[in-house]
C-alpha cells in the first residue's frame, strides 16, 4: 500500500521567516495531495491541495509544489505569523483511501 | 449545514466494554471513513465506505466494526475495548471523486482504562 513520509517532525521559525515541510509518497497511482492544518484540540482542516496534473499551486502566503517523478511534494509558508503555529499534515489520495504523514509541529516565535 | 458531526466528544471506557461512536454528515457525500490519531503517528485509516451498504478495511481495522445503512450515517463500533484503543477518533466524508478533500468531524477522545 501507499506510504507517506513527512519531515521534519518539528519546526521552529521566527515570525516573518519562511517554513518548508516536505513529504514523499510511494505509490505512483496517488493523484491528489492535500495539506491539513490542525490546531490543538481541533479537527484537521484543509489549507491547500494539489492535483497530480499540476506542479505548483499558490494561495496567498501558502504554496505547494509537486514532483511526480520523484514522488515528493512540499508545503511552503512565507511571512509566517504566530497564528500559523499548529500541526500540519500532508496526505495522498489513492483511489478510495487517504494516507497521512505523521505530522509537523510548526512553532512560530514572535 | 452542519457538515460532519461526531458524538460523543469524550468517552471513558473500562477494558472489555463495548460502545459505538456516531458519525453523521449532511453533505450527501458518498465516501465516509474513520481514522485514529495517536501522537507522532498522524491519522491512520480504520475502516471506510464508498456508499450505503459497502464498507472495507483500512490500515488498522482490528477490534473495530462498521456498517453503512444510509448515506448519512457511519457508526464505528468497538467490540471489546482495550487500552491500546485509547486515541482520538475522527470521522471524515468525501464527495466521491478521486481528487476532492476530506471533511473531518470534531473528533472523539476515547480513554480505555
């Protein structure tokens, strides 16, 4: 089955800096790659996604890149703010199933 | 439009007890699924359903049963609770097409003592 690996597990940045989280997947049949943000005690919520026929997508301070050949995708957050502090999960969708990475705890220091 | 609703939010069980976690969605989504979230392990798929009357196992199905009698509801049953089932459980629904997002319920924090 699919295997999604996510790095780093924790990331601490200064407010205003950029943050990058990377994920790899194993199954070339996976074709949809969402990123979720989960605040403490809350449900995961979608922040951005990318489909397999697209290489990059941007939404204000958030961008995602996908390299299908290398089977990796990354989340980029620019001009980080304290409210960006949360756990971020990458995922891949393979037919009827989502497979999640183990999460990255992002801490943005004021 | 409530989205995905889970009940209860918190539950404490004794080892060996059984219970059902409820999940309902009002978005007419075909796909529904259950995940458990443990520290450092992300979300792991327990069971999923692609429509009423159709269910299948995910990555960690042992100790859990599901059924899908209606499009709206997808309950998760713990048959005989064990301490290893202490976790946060999330239900999610998806429209059905391959490249659409999963919407999550608010989660159930389960402790088995």
